[in-house]
């Protein structure tokens, strides 16, 4: 999921815990950072988790930049190639709650290593796949990794470093999300242009092996200390704020990935970019704009979640609706991609923060719902966009994505009109 996260600690569970909602399983007190560990070892452990998320994000969205090349290699349409984005999201949505419930008593270090090893296997399988079906199988494995790693990994900062450094460490971990878009995907696309998409997949697999070794060496034993039960998940789902979070996340992720999954065909066929390197450069600019949006949104969203969510959706709608009109030339397309990048860069932090504010007493449950809803809708968006692009054109996909994003602005306004009080910690 493809998928998730922010560069601000406001949306992430901190070292202090509140009372769980009535009827749920009581939360265990947070485990302290391991005694006797040096600050350097703690920082290296945080780095290992960060690199794990970076590798996962790069693997998940790498097909966006290589979509047409992989499709041409196997003789499949753009919509069929888009299944590489659809499958991981659906599997991640299932894996997030399943792994959280099923691995409640297993050491988190062992689980992190297992998921990174599985990620390496998935990348190597894709790199050597003789038929497209094996590529899709590799994407199934990626989906399991996304849901499993995220469900247990993003809240570990407070157990790796002292309490006073947990917020900063959490911010570092979540910074891997936009960096995967800015560095990982353009670099993988560039490598694919030079040596082929199989080499790009193999390179990411090699990176996963390196991350596995680092994780095994520097991450300490992390016995599970909290368990999120089905009752807590059900109770969290009943809140009005959580339901608004689900609605708005569904609409904006559907709009974004329904359109962005097919941005490469749009740039090639509608904007008529001459070379694959130019497409890569445009995606890099988009990614850089996303980092800006992530930081700007993260600085404001804790105080004004409706404003950030609504503004991000409005700018996304504006950019995608105008792309078929103004994006026929390189200058217009690049300008609108910058707007789109800034807008969408704020979406994950806005969604995550909204879920966290909706359930302050159940941060792990909120994280599971965020991950599952985000990844499921990512897949649905890529699937819906693929069905549309095979029957019409990339321009129609952009228009439909913009119309869907506009509905999020309406949902944010409705939430403001209802004026429901945010739950207290």
C-alpha cells in the first residue's frame, strides 16, 4: 500500500496510552526500550525499519513506472498490467487485520525478518518470471508483506529508542513513504529504462536482502506486548469519525490510484512525451512535490484535519480534471503533476491522523483500519481504472478520478456541518 504514512509523529501512537474503549480487550502497558542498548543501536534499529518500509513502498508502486514495458513484454493490455497494483492492495487489506490478530504472541523482530525475506523472494520471482501469471503471484506475496509489516512495524519506534526520542523516530520511519515515491520508484524506472524491468525488480530484491541482514543484526528481540481483538476493531468501526474516515479515504484513494496507476500511458499517448527518460523525470518531479505536500500537510493536519483533507482532495480533483485539457503539452502536464503531487502527498497523513483522532484510546486498531481501508481501495482504484482505460482512454480515467476526488470535498463539508465532537483521549 502502496500504499501509507506521514512524516509527522502526530498521527502515530506515542509512548503514552489511554484507556481502551469499554468492551474491548485491555491494552497492555507499552514496553520500554530495551535496557542497556546504546543510542547508536537504537538509531540503527529505527533505520532498519525505515529501510524496510522504503523497500516495501518501492516494490509496491514500482510497476506504475514500468507498466507499459511489462505489459508489452508479456503481450497484455494496460488494464491487465494494472493487476500488478490491484492484487497487492487486496491482499494487504486482508493481511493487516489477520496478521495483527494471528501473531499477537510472536516476537516482532522475527516477524519483521520473515516479511522482508518474503519481499526479497517476491522481487526475485518477478525478475525471473517466464509468464505473466508468476508476476501476479509475486504481487500476491507483496500484498501479504505490506499488510503484515505495516500492521506490526509502524508502532515499534517507542520500543527501539528512549521515550523522549519516540516521536522523532516515528517521524523518521514514516518518512520512508514519500521517499519511496521520490527515490525508489524513479530510480527503479530509470534502471528499467537502462537494463530492463527484470533488472529493476532484481535490484529491489537485492536491497530487501540487505535490509534483512541489517534487521537481523540491529533490531533487538521484541516480544509482543499488546493485542488488538475483534471486539476493539468492531467498537472502533462504530464511531462517526471513523466512518467518515473510511468514506473519505475510500473516495480519495479510489480517485488517486484509479488515475495515477495509468499516468504513464497518459504521458506517453496524450502528452506525447518523446522518451521513457522524460516520463521518469516527470514522475520524479511528482514525487518531490509529494514530499512537500507530506510535510506541509503533516504540520497542519493535527489542528485542522478537515481543512487538510478537503484541500488535498480539491487540488487532486483540480489537477486530474484539467490534465486532459491542459496536459496535452509537456509544460501543462508537468505543472498539473506538481499540483497533484503536493495534494496527494498530504492524503496519507490526513487519513492516518483522522483515524487516530477518531480512536485515541485504540491506536493499534486505528492503524489496522487505516492500512486495510487504504490498501483495499488502492486495489479497487487500480482495477476500476484498468477497466476504464481498456475501454476508453487515459484521459477518461483522469476525468473520472477528478470527479471522484471532488466528492471528498463534499464529505469534508458534511463532517463540518455535523460538528461532531472529537473523542477525548
